[in-house]
């Protein structure tokens, strides 16, 4: 399963508009339900001011930024877990993503149809969460029903795995029956591993994306406040985006024009940049850099990876023949200016196989195969 963020929500909340602005991909955006059926997939660059700063010191011929994947999934409706509105197909698409950006309509506009007839973000979120919980409940119940044979098995390993899974599955069943997400159930690492193959939708980390009008960008309206109150209870993150405005920004040709537009609106960064950065963090991703006159490049790695594994992202030979990593942090480069000064200050380090890479490291790998 690839690391990506699925954009979900009710029909007509602005998912495809945001996705289109986010990726500049031709996602159909229309004022009626189910205009998106097959999920649209877009690869986006991860905004990172650090790579711009590195190029000021290194002066490369080429710059390659980190990327991540977003998936625009069709709108869910009440009854989706029972197959309403092509629900089974859509739920299957959500099950395949790694994290969820749940777009919630937080603007009033009589010209844009609301599938439930009124704008009520808390109720909208409840509709989606209940449908996802019911879909997961069906998955959990199937696993519970199949545990009997495993618990009686002569295979000790299989029996042990079933014994670990049984209590956590029972707890999950109770929570899901109550419409609560699987992520609300406390589990230790062993229990998480025991149910990992179920790919429960409500176990995925979720970000609420409040789609607002231009008047609510600088100050939360009542709809946004309701979403934030709900998200705080379940420990989820919230960001605010004006999909209409982001579409206008996406049409501007140069970074300078975009910066000027944002400045006129009193904003430091676009909502889409915030969405990408938050999604990147939700997936547990970090960035290290390689820097030379030919190329400055951002490489994406999973938080906690060691130097040889990170070297293997460049090429498997780098991991197989790993000798050492020559490392400094980009913030030290910004402060001191040159590699020579980094060495003088003791900021240029030689690290071995057990070194855990840090976000923002600039590295040169030594290897031999």
C-alpha cells in the first residue's frame, strides 16, 4: 500500500475543487452528487523553504523537491456502508489510502446544493464517521467469527496470534457499534500488529479540512468552531481552506504572483501548502537532503529510519554496501555558510549504521559494492 492521503467527505463539499487546485489535475468539479466515481490520483510537491535556502549556498544546476500523493475519492452518503450511492466501491477506495483528509463544508451558499438540505458540519462529520465505523464493524465481526478455529488450532503461532487479537477485536466491536472510530480504542503495539491486516478505515489518522468562504479565512465562523470542538474531543487536527480562493491562486503562473496574492489577503501561506505539509506529517514522513553543484534533492523517508535504510532510498546498492554517512544539519549550514566552517565548528559528523536520520539532515553516503 502506497503512502498517500485520501480526500473524502459528503458530495458537494468542495473535495474535487480543492484537489484540482492542489494538484492542477483535471478532477471534474460539478454541482451534483457523484460527479467523481473513480478516484483521481495526484502527485504534489511538498513545500519546503529549507531546500530553497540550501540552493543559496550550494548553487546547483538542478533542484528536485519531495513529493507526495493525494487521492480524490467520491462523496459518501448516508447508507454507504449498506451500498447506498455506490458506497461499497467508495469505501474500498478509502480503505486503500494511508491517511484521510475529511473535507467539511463550512460555508453558506444557496447556489451550491447540500446533499442533506442544510449546512451542519457536525452532522455531516457524524454521517461520514458512522458509515466508516459500520464498514469497519462488518470487517471486525467477520474476523471475530473466524477466530474460533484459530483459537483451537494445533499451530502454536496461529493460536497465539488469535489469543492476542481476540480481546482487542472485542473492544473494537463495542466502539464501532457505538459509531466511534477504531482509533479511539487503546491498543498496545502487539495488538495493533494483530489487527493490522484488517486495514480498518477508522484507524487511519484523520485531518478535518474546513472549506470556508473568503470572509472566514482570517477568523473562524461558527461552522469552523463546531468542527474544531468535535475534532478536539477525538484528538484530530483541523485546518481551514477556502477552496474557491485556492482555485484562483492555482491559476497564477509564478511564485511571485502567488506570494503577492497571499500578502494582499493577509496570509503567510496558502491553505493548500498547509494541507500538504500536514498530510506529509500525518504519514510519518520526513526529509533529508543531498546537496552538490549538479543537484540539490529532497529525499522522503519514514521517521525513525536509520542511515543505511535512507541510503537505500537513493539506490539499493547504497544500502547493501553502506560504509558511513557524512552528515550535517541544514540549520547549521544556514548559520555557518560553508562546509569548511561546519567542520571547524564540529557540526560535520561521520555517522555509522545505527544513526537515526533526522528531518533536515544534509548527507553524503559512502558505500562499496
